[in-house]
C-alpha cells in the first residue's frame, strides 16, 4: 500500500498539482489527502477512482490493485464492468482498464 501513496505523490507532482488542489477536488481536507499519500489510510477503490479521475489516469497506473494494495478489487472491478456491459449499461471509456 505504501507504493500506492508514493505513486500518487509522484504522478501528482509531475502534473504540478498541489495537495490542496487534490483535496479540494476530492471534497476532503488537505490533511486527509496527505494521509493518503503517506499511506496512513487504506486506499480503497472509491479513493483510487477519484484520484485517478483527477489525475486523468487509469487506477492501475497508480497501483496494481490486486497485489500491491492487498485486495481483490481488480477482479471485482472486471466482474462489475462485464456485468454492466451485459445489462447494456454504458461504461465510460476512462473507467476501462
């Protein structure tokens, strides 16, 4: 999980975004955002999706969800996308890995 926070910081800095900007876009405090980058909180799929949308990247560019964050979200994500396709629910391109 520490790798995820480090990757977020690196990508954010490369885009010249401040922690304050990221926090504002996410609707959280700068301290709460700092805790994400410093791996003081667990990064869940919701957080990962919000951050990747702000940075305009795929969640997998931040963290390989299944083995670096220690969760099986990647399989669940693919199952959800497949379910949405089967039910005719449009999946925005930015959420396709």
